[in-house]
C-alpha cells in the first residue's frame, strides 16, 4: 500500500514540477519585460499619465468579478473530463460556458459606455487629460470584454495542463506588443495609442488561444450547432464557483483598490509612486502564485488516491519552496530597495516609494507563504472558510485605507493592506490550513518555519555585510551585490534548508543536465 501511494505521489509530483517550470519561464520573461518597460512608460507618458494608466487598469480589473468563477469551474471540470475521456460532456461544458460569457461580455461593454462620461469626475485629473482618459477607458473595457469570452478557451488549456502552450503564446504576444510600444509611443506620448496597441495584440492572442484549443481537444469544432444543442448544468458550474467568486472578488479589492483610493483622494501622480513599490512586491508574489496555481487540480487527483499524509507533505514542500523564494527577495529589497528604486525609475522615487515598499513586503509575507496551502484547499473543495476570511480581509483593508489615506497619504494606504493581512493570515488562515492538511500527521508545521529560520538569519547577516560596501552608482555594481547576496543564500539553503534526499535529487538533476550538455 505504501509503495503504491509513493508511486502515485511521484506521478503527481512530476507534472506539478513541469507545469510550474513552464509557468515560471513565462513569468520570468513577462517580469523582465515589465521591469524594463515601467521606467520607459513613466518617462514617456509622465507621472500623471502613467498613474492614470495604472488606475484605469485597476478599475477595469474590478469587472473580473463578473467572471463569476466560471473560469475556475471550467478548468477543474476540463481536467476531469480529459482524464476520463468524456469529450461529449467536455464539449457541452464549453458550449455552456460560452453561453454564460456572451451576455457577461456585452454587460461589461455596456457598463463601460454608461460610466465613461462620469469617470473623470472621480479623479483629480488635469483638464487636458479628460477626453483622452475617457476614450482610453472605453478601449480598455472593450479589450477586457473580449477577454472574458476567451476565458473559456484559456481555461481549457489550463485544465488540459498545457501551460507550455499558454505561456508560449503569452511570450510571443508580449514581445510583439513591447516592440510596438517602444517604436510608436515615443512619437505620440498618448494613453489612447497605448490602449490601442494593447487591444490589437490581445485580439491576436485570442486567435492563437482558440487555434491551439481546437488542436488540443479531439473533435471539438466551434459552431452554431454546438451552442444550440449542447448543455451542461448551470448548477454544476456554479456549485463549485460560488465561493471561488468571493475569493476572486476579495483578491481584487485587496490588491487593486489601493491605487483607486489614492487616485480619488490624492492624485494620480502619487499613484505612480505607490505602484512602483507594489510592482516589485507583485513580482515576487506572482512567482509564488504560478507555482501554487498548478496545485489545485493536482490536489484533487492526489486526494482520491493517497492519504492525508501525502497532502500534508505536498503542502509542506510547496509552502517551504514559497518561503525559500520570498525570504531572500524580501530581505534584499528591505536592505537595498532604495538603491534599486533610484537606479530603476529615478532619484525622486526612493524617498516616497521605499517606505511603502517595506510595508507592502511585510503585508505580503504570510499571503505568499500560505498561497500553496490555499490552492490545495481549493482543489479539495475546502475553500469556503478561505473565501469568507478573504472577504473579511478585503473589507478591513478598504476601511483602514479610507481612514488613513488623508492623514498619512500613500503610506497610510499601505498600512491598510498590512494590518488585515497579519490578522487574517495568522489567526484564521494558518490555523484552518493546519486543521485540514495536518490530519494524520504529527507535524503541525505546514510552512517549514523551523527550516526557514537559519536561511533567514544568514540572509540578514549577508545583507548587513553587503550594506557596508559603497552604495551602488550603476547597474553593474548593483548586480554584483545581487550575485554576492544570492551566493550566500544558496549556500545557506544547501546547508540548512534541503533534506538529504532533496540534496541527492539536486545532484542527480545537475549530473543529468551535464551529461546531456556533453560537459561530463
């Protein structure tokens, strides 16, 4: 029995690692492009226009609530139907999903049309930006309304675990879009032109996603007959998605409300100072979420074939990996974030953006550490309490941010994110994850906190020593500091974090890679 369970666990772990790697490759490329593009856009558009662009993007993101959790349901059911080769039900699911998405897409476009004339009155914008902002908002809303429809096909690629295809498409489109922006935007300095470029390449991405969805699914053809005859029960879709919607809505409020609050009560220029700090934190968060994202379908499969002990092991290993990613990134940015901001976006940013960066890093620490556990609980269908906790966090976040924004500015808004995150994660999320995932296991340390303590101490010591060196005045000296810090951290991980079996696995992988490359 133990041998069978071990084999099942290994069969699950291999695609998890493969899918996580595909997601990471795509994400690293996206982050590299975004890191380069952000200062370009700030310089090309100016702080006010860039802040306006960020706020408009966040407002449009709120309409993601209208997805109603359908995409998550399609992803989960697609993986089940493909595993059982039940393609008739799968085709019915996709047809029903499209029937649901079409009116939602039309509603988003209509809502944007009704709101765009009143939008600019909500923010403190210069008069010369009012007309351009309205038209940009409409085009971004149209972009998102088409994306909603295509969520059906993006969910199919995720459910089929073809992250290689979806990430390859994303990389190609991002590369073409970036080259176009770099060539066109310096000649126009226009938000509307930037929105037009975004819209055009999103439509190209949709075409590619549809093409590869048809290739991945046998016998699937998009036709009027399919939409007319096929039907998958609405209740089945929404039975899974109800609490998923709450989780998604709460996430939007937690991560996208801050800039809207700043844009309304302060200025869109200050949105720029806040957004660059959040961008750095979001880079780390997205790396961890890309790993966590593939755990939900894997957890559902694993729970049917192995014991709760294996689920605890999966949660412990992935949460430990999340900490291993977050700890060095957080420590490095706390010690050297000022220098990075100065080199990256300009010398006037560190004084205003660095305090916000530190607060947001602390706010995101437990969220990132618990992300794998949350995804596993979602795959097990145990996400009801998580959804309720996230809604409570979102409401607290919004309330504190509204209270602190006028007296304390953008730092007060960041504190509004920090306090609810600490309370909800420490006193609700973590105890709940332990109660579900530690059943049948003597260890209650899901996150591997004891393992993480020595690398954390070594990170702080290494950063302290490196901070004694002269301040970096160029990217070359700053990169040298990153290399030295990373080397000390990797040594600490090897000595204190990895188990003997994990070390053997790493050595085996390295030897295999060397043999394939012909170096050994």
